[in-house]
């Protein structure tokens, strides 16, 4: 028996390897490495996928969140609702911008933001300026209901689509529902580059224009600084060219991920569940099990040589760096789920034998 890795980015299809090598050589020969035709084409491609949004490519998914908030004009002291089980990316940016994260509990079955808890948060904080909806593990949250409540209350919706690119609900993609959406192209993402990359997609083009200035030193034109919160966050031409090439197989790879999770669901004893849906609103970024007896499941996976992990082991309000800020916060569903989740292997280049090996381990639980 060989170990099934939780992910393996070293497995290349030879045609993809050739295609990416060609793209890299093309950029090398052009001598144009930043802000060129590949970045422009990637922004257009993403914008079209998202029903005509204005897209600004940036350096990574964390900068994308930063630029999204800046483009919406959030100010220090503004309250923003977010979940506490999504890795802390949005919370970290909010704290750095001196905004106030207001944590919303999750739905215990889907691990996504709870609509009921969001409703309550809106009631308790009538001055809420925005809500971050993270489509966690590649499963779309109930974005329709959240947008409905938010927009009735003048709250802007930020979709964090780092884990959900290509997912769709009622034929509308994740990222085309809210006021702004953010993406990460970190190599393990469903659409990954060979380094860092990210993007922000705005509904309002004037927000995108402001974001573009902030993403490049605050320049309105070369060497003219018109925004006082500018910094530098850009994607490079090689990564943009790679993403454009890989975007062609995104839907097919998302389908492969769903097929893997479908096989897991069929092998899983009733006592356990998976965070997924067997439709296009789930793109299998991570295969996450919910198990009341995590230690036992970890030990069975270990015996069957199945790689596993926890996404994420500490909720934001309990992180060592932040917990003193959130002493009053209690999030029963979040706190319970953090202790009962396990991530198991799911990536498009998984071999049939590996999928069977995972299924056999699940059947043995
Ligand atoms: C949900 C979510 N948001 C934001 C990020 C941050 O993206 P990056 O690592 O590209 O900064 C990630 C991934 O790492 C993520 O999973």
C-alpha cells in the first residue's frame, strides 16, 4: 500500500506541461513581464465569466480582499461581518485596516455562514457596513439569501471565492452575486498558477478604478499619487499566461473533483457526513468530513495510509494573536465544527486506485 497524498502538484499531464512551457517561453521572449496583454486578457476572461464585472488582478488572494475593501471605501472603525472558520484571511485584513470584524456563526451542516445568524447580526449591529461571504471548501454559501438581507439593509457583500472558482448557483457563478468578489490563484487552488496571484471583481466600475489606483502605489497616472492608501500588488505576465491556459480546463477539473467526492459520499457510513452538494454549486476544492469522533477517524486514515489535514484547526476568535480582542464572542456551531472536521485527499490528478484506497478507508470507519 502506498500513501495517498492530500494533494500532489508534481503530477503533470504531458500536454499541459508542453502548453505551460510554451506560454512561459512566449512571455520570456516578449520581454514584457508586468501589466501586459496576458494580464489584460485574464481580467477580460474573468470579467466575462462573472457576467461583465470589472476585474483587477493582484498579487494574491489576501491582497485581493484588501483591495476589495479599499475599493468599496471601507474606513477604520467600520464594522464588517464575517465567519470565524475560514482560515482568518478576511479577519486578518480587517484588523490590519482597523475595521471591526463581527463574527457570524455557521450552519453546522454546510460549514457556511448561517443566514439566521447573519440576520441576528444585522439586527444587533445596524451600522454594519459589509459582510464577507466565504464559499468555503468550494461549496457556495446561501449567497442569494445573504445578498437579499444585506442589500435591504444597505450592507455591501464581499464574496471570497478563493476556494470556489467556477462554482455556480442558478447558472450565476460564485463571484457574480455580491458587490465585489475576490479570488486566489495560489497553486493548490482549483485555478492555480505557479506562484502567487489573485483577482478582485467589482460590480461598480468606479470601485474597480479606485481599486486599480490603490493596487499600484495610489497612482492615477504614472508618478502622480492621488490615493493616500496605495501600495503595490500585481500579478506578473507569466502567471497570467499560465492562468489563461489553465482556465480552459477549470470546469473539467472541477467535475473530476466532484466525481471523487461523490465516490467518497457513497462509501461513507451514515454516522458521518461530507461538506458538499452533488451539483454545480460545489467544486470540490477540499473534501471535508464531519465526524464526531475525529481521533478515531484520524487513526483509521493513518492505518490506510491516507493523507489528511484540518481546515482549519483554530477559529479566528480563538487565534493566539486575536483572542484577547474577542473575549465576549461565542460561536457554538463554529466551535463545535472546528473539532470535528477532517480534510481528505481530493485533486484532479488523483488515480483511480487512490480514490478506491480512500473509499476503502471510509468504508472501514
Ligand atoms: C478562503 C480563502 N481566502 C483567502 C485566501 C488567501 O489567498 P492567498 O494565499 O492567495 O493570499 C485563501 C487561501 O490561501 C483562502 O482559502
